[in-house]
């Protein structure tokens, strides 16, 4: 596991985007695994800037998102379909039929989970999978206790995740309490993983990850089974490791 520590959120975002941009520019076809949340927003802005100022084209890029809330229509402003459209897809030249997310309103959620896992295998696996990390160590929506052998599945969101997500909704009642998520096994299929973390609220999770102890109560620890993981983080997310090594 490599760790790249940046001064701040802006340089972390630029660095992550530069890694992705370099892959796209050097390959005929790129498959990206994408994440939502606050952390990758700056990286998406930097990718959009690369498209506008350096002419980076996403016409041969395919994307597979990690997760989607259950019960939100794709057009709902807080769905991850909307998030991706607003923050990336509508601002670059990616053909929309090359962008994939789980359908959180499918009639049969179990069929949807199998279908999405097949899509990952058919379109992917991702050349680069972008991940955030939850304060509790979740990756995608694989909450503590999730099986490391899990493929795409329905998950009940942990109380701490509901609380963290509440900032995007008017009332707590509107926060979806379930999601479809790629499983840990699905994530580990990716060829390379970039895990982004920014801010003091992620410092504990980053420190715990760097302890390198495999623990199913800390889902991100499954990443130690993967041969090519790079943590792209900022100083604040690194702060607990730094304070210990002083
Ligand atoms: P965040 O979410 O980027 O909004 O902090 C990350 C996550 O929960 O995986």
C-alpha cells in the first residue's frame, strides 16, 4: 500500500485526477470505478478542467459506480445517478451509455445485484477504482461486519453513515436507510485502487488502515489483500499518524 500525502484538499484532488488522466491518455480504453460523497468532488473538478483545458477525452472511458441508495429515483437530486450527472458526466464528453450505476429502484433488488455484478465483469474490472473511506472504515457502503467475500448486495446503512449522510437531506426521515453496493470482493477485482481521504474526521480511519490489521469490523482493512492500492490523502487525514511518529 503506497501513501501519497498532500498539503491540502486541492492538491490531493489534483494528484488523484492526474493519475486518472495519465491512464486515460496512455490507453485506448479505460474503465474507472467511481465513488460519490464529498471527497471526490475536487478530483472530478480537476478531471473536468483537464477535459476543457488539455482536451482530455472520455469517449473511450467506461465508468462503474460503487453504489446507489435504494428507493431514490435516478432523477432524485440526492441519488448517486444525479450526483454523477451533475458533478461529472454532464461536463465531459463521456457517452452516457458507457456509465453504469446500480438501479436502486429495481423491482427485484436481488436480480439487480446479480445483474450489476455481471456488468462489472463484462465492462470491467476497473483499471482504477476510486474509493472514499467512511469514518467507520466503510468502503462503498460495505459497513463494519460486511463479508470480505461479498459481491454486489443490499446493505442496511450503519447509524453513523445515516448521520453522516443526513447533511444532504432536509430531514432525517428522508435519508435512505438501505443501499445497493459493490461488495468488498467486487472492489478487490479492480486492477488498481486509489483511496482518497481528506480532513481530520478521516484521520482515525487512515491511522487504523495503516496499522495493517485485517479486521472485518474495519472493512477498509480488506484492501491489504490487494496488490496495488494507493492512498491519496491530505495532511489533515494523515495527522494522527504524524502525531504518533513525532
Ligand atoms: P465522504 O464519504 O467522501 O462524503 O466523506 C466517504 C464515504 O463515506 O465513503
